[in-house]
C-alpha cells in the first residue's frame, strides 16, 4: 500500500514536471500558456486584494484630509475675521465655513466614489436634524425675500439657510469621520486652544493692547467673536469644556494645566458678568455633578466632584453679586425684552402660521409689529428678537419652531439615554459634552446668537453623537449601497452628481457674493472719506454686477445717482442749461430704476419704499404725478411699519408740500382763501400728524408740523397753542422758544415774543437768529440802546454782515432798524436738530441738499420716460433711507430753520 502511494506520488511529480516543460516550451514558441484553474483563481484574488488595499489606503488618506479640514474650521472660525467687508466678523466666518466644509464634503463624496459605494453612519438623531433643514429650506423658497433668507444680510449671516446647510454638512462629516476616542480628544483640545487664543485676544483688546496693525480693530470692545456679551457666552462654553477635561484627564500635569486655563476662563466671565450666563452655567454644572455623584447603582463617584462643586458655589455667588468682581466699563447692549419679542412672535404666527416670512427677514416682521412702548428706542429697527428661538418663531413660523424644538427634545433624550446607561470614561466625557450642548441650547432659547455660538452648538452636538456612538444603546448604524446592483449604482451616480453640483455652485456663488461685498465696502469707505461720488458709483456697480439679488446695493446706487443729480443742480444754479437737464434727468431715471429693482427684490422693506418717496418728493414741484407716487409709496411704508410715527410724519410732510404747491398754483391777488384741493391735502396731513402724535406724544417733528398746518390754515391761535405744548414738553430747546417767539411776533404780541427770544438766548447765548429778532422787538418797543447790543452780538457771530452793519447804523441814527432795507426775517445760524441715523444695514451717506428741487426741464424728461417704462414697481430705496427720510429729513423740513411764514 505504501509502495503504491509512493508510485502515485512519483507519477504526480512527473506529470507536474511535464506540464512545467510544456509551459516553458509554450513561452519559447509563443503558442500558448497553460495554467491550472486553481492557480488562475488565486492570481485574480491576489490582484483584487491588492486593489482593495490601494483603495483602502486612498480612502484612509482622504479621511485624514477630511479630519484636518474639520479641525481647521473648528480652530479658525472663532478667530477669523477680515476688515474688508461691511460684516467683518459674520460674513467672513460664513465664507470660511462654506469654503472648508464644502471642500471637506467634496472629499468625502470622492472617497465614496472610489469604492463606488454610498456609505455613512447615522442614527435616529439624524431625522430631526434633516427635518429641521428641510423645513427651513421650504420657508426659504416661499420667503418674502428669498435671496436674503438664503444668504443672510450683513451681520445676520448666522440665521441664513446656506449657513444652516453647511452646519448640517459639518455635522454629517464629523459623525462619519471622527470615530475614535483619540480623534474626539484631538477635537476637544483644538477647541480649547482656539478658544484660549480668541479669549486672550479679546482681553488684550479690552485693556487697550492692540496687537494687530488694523485700524478697524483698535477699539477696546472689538474681539473675534462678536459683542462683549456673546464673547461672554463663548467663554462660558470654554470654561465648561476645560472643567470637564479636568475631570476626564488622569495625568496630573494635564490636570494642573487645564486647571489654570479653567481659572483663566472663569476670571474672564467675572469681567463680562452677564447674569443669564451664570444661571445657565449653574444648570450645566449641576448636570455634571448629578452624573458624577450618583451613578447607575447609586454609589458615590470620585473626588472629581469637588472641583465642579467649588465652581458651582462661585457661580451662585456671582449671581448674587451686584457688581462684577473685576470692574470694567462695558457697552450697553440694547435688546428687545422677552415680552416684546414674544408679542411680535405671536403676531407673526397669526399672520403667517406655517412657514413665516423666511429666515433672516426678522426686521420686516419687527417693523410690521413694532411695539409702541420702547421709549427712546422707538426708532431703532431690531434685526433680531431677544433670543434665537423667538427669532425662529417670528420668521419661519410654527413648522420651523416645532422642528427646532423637536430636535432639542430628541437630542436631550438621546443624551440622557447614552450617558446614564453605563459607567465608563467615555460616558463621563459624554456628560461633559452634553452639559456644553445644554448650555448653548439654553442660550439659543433665551439669548441672541451669532455664527460662532451657533457653530459651537453644532460642534457640541456632533461630539455628543460621536461619543455616545461607543454606547450600544446609542450607537451609530452603517448604511451602504453596493455597486453590484444596477439600481444602487444609478442612485449613487445621481446623488453624487447632485451633491457635487450643489456644493460647487454654493462655493462659486459664495465667492461672488464675497467679492461683491468687498466692492461695496470700498464704496462705503470712499463715501466716508468724501471722495468723488463717481468713485462710489463705480464700486457699487461692481458689487451689483457680482451680486444682482441684493436690494441693498440697488438702494445705495439709487441714492448715489440722486446725489449726483443734486450736485449738478447745486453747482450750476442759475446757469442750468439743456445739457444739464438731460444729464440730471438721466440720473434721476437711473435712481428710480434701481429703486424699483430694490423693491421688486424685497417688496415689503420700508427702506425701499421710503427711498422712492425721497426721489418723488424732490420731483413734486416740477413733475406731474410725482405727488401721487410719493403718497402711494409712503402709504405702503405705513402699511408695513404701522407703529412708526416717523412714517406718518413723512406722509404728512408730503401732503403739506402738495398743499403749498396747490396754493401757489391757484394764488391770485383777490383770493385769500386756500384752494379746496389744498384744504384736502392739509386735512390728510393733519390726520397723519395726529396719528404720529398718538403713537408718540413727544414726537417733536410731528408737533412742529402740526404748528405749520394750523399756520397754513390761518389758525394762528391753534398754531400758538400747539407750539406752547411743544415748549412745555421740551423746555430746554432754544429753537422751540425761538419759533414760539416768531408766532407771537407775527401776531404783534411783542412782550410775549420778546420773552421767548430772551429764553432762547439764555439757553443758547450764540443763537444769532434769536438775538436778531430780539433786537427787532426791542426796536419796536423803542428801546434802541438795548436793540443795538443785540445786533452787535449778531455781528460778532456774523463778521462782516452788511445787513447787520446797516441795521446798527440805522439804530444809532435814531431810525427804525429796517429803514431803507428790504424785509429780512432771518440770519442763517438757527439751531436745527439732526437725529442720529439708525441704520439697519451699512449705507453710503452722500452730502445731499434735502430741500433740493429737480428743475422742471429735467423733470419733464423723466415724466416722458416714465410713461413708456414697462417697470411698474415704482419704488426706490437706499440702504438706510427709511430712517434718514422719516427722521432726519423731516426734522429739518418741519422746523423751517427759524423762518417766519
């Protein structure tokens, strides 16, 4: 038997030798190769294994790239800012987010393309995240101003839909790339290092130690996060993180180092010392203590509980402390109260229940439901409510608010399910990250936010999901589609192409908008430096070419064209010719065209409506139908800002101007009565003035305009009564005393007039007009010597004034002051209050003569072009025109610079 086996083995060996010889012969002759089937399969498998290894290596390298990009955005976003755009912080951070996360997402999709396989990790928490994203997307599509909802406005980029898209992209990438405890710890240290640098920079700024050679940063309250109070919220996040790292870390050296950093952050918080921060910190620290002291089995935890207990006590003391431990004068933060914000949110919900007016459109909502009890802040246009959540309710309706709350509730449930289900180190780390997420969540519910704080919310949620993935009860599941099936392969290709196109379009569009913002910022700087208005227009043109959906650019260009027209009119004066008329009419047409475009883009924005009012108001005396247009757009502003007294006052001013024009048109020597049309206009004006005064009883421009209306109606008694009421309300205003004196003087009440002029010069010794008219009163009362003293004071204030010199000469000669002189009513040195502009968005502010009238020749050309214009929108706008037109212009117009009528 053994012999037979040996023979068999010998035969097999011979056969193998023959086969090998035949192979060699085949190689020599080229006739063919012979291979054993098993050997061929082995070769194929070896090749496949080699390919798989290469793919895995490539996938591993790409995953490292993704991690580096994610850590880069975590590190850079709190620190990054550039002074080259109107939104130095928020816009630049948005660009950084979109750029780095967009590239990381492309790399992630590319890594799946290599294996022809869609593969990702997820669990049930992804459902509310994507529901929230979808609801916000639908609200953006149906928004009042979709472009602003998509990209945000300067300073409000955090609440835009595109920012949310890339926050969610970051969340997905992080959960699918950060899978080990080591990567999680690296992430935490990246946050701490970045935060330490940001807080250090902020403190150096606060103490006036400017380390950057950038003019825009040389302000003690400037930091890379935002307002000083949001800087405090960010510091509280870092404090809680470093506190948790002390508990988690076992190395003594690291504990000491982290303890020093924790004390540093805590000391910074005592400087800001915002009570809401301390209250939220107490809640978060209590969560940590609860998990540390009582585990699943009810036993006590380690001595690590002592550290958070100490800081809990300190936080409680800070809440009770009336003054900060480290005193530093901080700016006053003006925010809506929660009560006012809730009232606005409720009104908005009732108006547009499901989806609201769209993300980033809060300012329109605020204007529509503006509270009437804001005191000195009645004219402030808030672009956010008292908290992120109430802003959401106001702008994205019930669905947006409900989806966000659902995400929070499920997130809290997910967190507690993971951190209380087992007692291990990673679970304790989850408690720490969960407490940070709770802290930021409470901040979102009860305080305002910016892009840095909102980003930290998504980072902490991402960390929480990644950490709790180690727990079997909250682990992530792998989802994948292979390439063996035709349908998944087609699905992969479709999704791959869509994602690639979407991300590339977002990156490209973001880049265009960023460059446009840079050009617009150059226009703002050029205007602020008083450069030629042509240079301003050139930069705005570049901005418009790159970003054609931003109404702010069109509004400002409209204002620039209007300023250029005013400039030509003022320069030419009486030499205004046909060529000038053509030039001015073309500029006004451009101003109207841009204003119309702005209103088409954002039809409910009062800024757009009031800018058009401004242009048509300048055309009132010379263009047929300009008054109707001005009234039309002013009424639209009233509709969209019904609780703003300045809007009603502007509408009343237009009616008064129309009444004056009607009176001039129908004036005749034998007719003293006002024309019926003028009376109707004055009735409308009074109606709107009364509404303005009802909304704000001490609204001086409206009260002064009311005096003017009574005066035009010939009702001097009512005019005087109205002025007396204004004097009582504002007893320290010299210009009001002066104007009341004029009213008395016109009615030959010399004693009363003289008394008011005396009050005016007491309040303002250099008030030339008051001295002038006091001198006239004294002259009429035959007190020549006293009159001479008053006119000498006027001459001191108006050196070389020939009129005043002649008056003094007359008085010294015993003549009447105005003997031989034409009737003169004023000297131009009247006090006229100019309200500080309350800008909602950055805007050029060229020097424009508010009373400038567009010449009839130019207006005629505009009127002719309007009849054939297919653009029916009819609205103009300028960036801050709502406030400028309704507050500043009107003050000047209604006060009449001290002139008698």
